[in-house]
């Protein structure tokens, strides 16, 4: 019996490192272990290794001594773990039209578009921070209304380019970073009331930005935190929670991204210390149901979505807010939080979903 292959579509940097074994944050070993559980063999490749003419792909598959290159028919299911431009995405669309299950065919979603999708659901109306397109006029209006704003690029990841405006009597303070990554380059400057820093004009002219009400997040040891919830389709075809961890911002900043110097913790530990009078289990259940509901709403608008990394905020009075959606979830936060089993779950679920697709010969109806 021939092995059933599953494609793992990687970015170029990760693919080039396969032969050296120094992969980075992605775990190929986890894919191999999870695939074997479901009778699958992973084949790792990039979009440039797919041939429309021959219907074949060149990639690496695991063997006992490491990896070997193969030239095989394009697998019937492909798990996308890369971010591509419009031209490259046309090939993804072609594969889908040919009947290949490319799940997560889009891994980058505009923050403005995601917000608009979720606005369509009345149940989420009170769980979305007030958000508008950033212009000098709207920024001043939002600052007057809320007093504390986050300015974020519509397209971007790991907190790059994000800024904070906070009003105080007679002054407005702008916190920003010019360095990439931003972890060590943060600074705060005071502005006269009603004035905007030239950097703000520069950035919102260069690319679309959102002005968003900053949610008063609960704090752990004086640092605000949010919760990354990994929501994936699994062996049933439906949405499941692979795991969640809390992220705190580093000192002197407001961004909790792990790539920006944030720290990861297990959610029960954080909740026990920050909200000692509320049963942890009940809060975890609320976060899970809230996240699953968001995933179901987004999947109505995003075809072939199967993997979201949701950032969920919680306030001191225990209100839940949607903050952001990541389509190419960086799973290493589970390791940072000491959650090895959840880390492995985030690899098992996609392989279980492949088995569902192969056994049912179709995308789930919900």
C-alpha cells in the first residue's frame, strides 16, 4: 500500500534549513509524529516547488537517517504554514480549484477586515474595542472619546509598527518603536495636547492603520496580559481548542507579543493570582466558548480556514474582548509557558483534520 502524503507548505527560510536540522520555531518532528498517528507521511516544500504543468511537487520527506528529497504527485491535502503575496496566492487558488484541500489558504488577514467580519455578529457587539480607520481627524476624535488608543497597521504581525497614544492632563504621551524587532527600541515622548507626532503622520500615510480603543487589560505583576488561544479544526472536522497561554508585555511597553520580548505563562496560574475570587475553571470555559464562537463566525467569511491564533483580552471585571486574529499562529509560546502537550496538540489537530478530509472526501459542512 502506498503511503498517503500530506503537504506542509513552508516559508523559504524554514525549507532551506531542513538539510541542516536547524529549523527555528517550527517543529518538523512534531509534524512527523502527528502524521504517523493518522497514517500519513508529511512532505515539506515551498510554493516554488509545485509544478502546475506536471502536477507534481519536489520536497523533503522523513527517513530514519533524516530527510530525503522526493518528486511526488501534489498531496491531496496541504497545510499552509507560510505567508505569500498575491501572485503566489493565485497558485493556491488554482490548487483549490483542482480539488486539493489547501487549508489555511490565506494566512494573513487585514485587521480591518477581521474586525468588520466580527461586527456582523450581534453577540460580539460588546466584545469588540471601538475601531476606526486611522486619520489625523479620527485619531484626535478617538483620543478625546477614550483617552487611550492603540494605532496598529492593518497588515502586519508580531506587533511591528504598533503605537500607543495616552492622554493625561495637558499632555498626550506617544509610545512607539523605530527598531525591528521592536523589543529593545521602545520610547515614550510627551506631546502638547491636540498635537500628533510626525511619526504618526508618516506611518498612516505610508500604510493603512487602525485607531483602536485600548482595552484596560487585567495586569499580572504590574504588566497587562492577554491570552493567546489556538483554535483549530481537528479529527471531527469541527473547531477545537488546542490550548491557550497568557502573554504579558515586557517592562516599559504595552505589546505582549512573544517576538517583542513578551513573556508566556500558563493561564490558570495567571488567573489564580489576578482573579482569586473567581473559579478558574469557569473562566477558562468562558474563554474557550468565546474563542470557538469567534472561529465559527470567521469561518463563514474565510473559505478553508482551519487554524486561528486568537488574542483574547480580559479586564479586571472579567469582561472578555477580541483583540486580534493570527492566521499563521506562532506555536512556540506554548513551549515558553512550559506547555509541551498543548504545543504537540497544535500539530496533531491539523494532521487529524487531514485524516478527516481524506476519509470524508469533503470539507466539513460547518
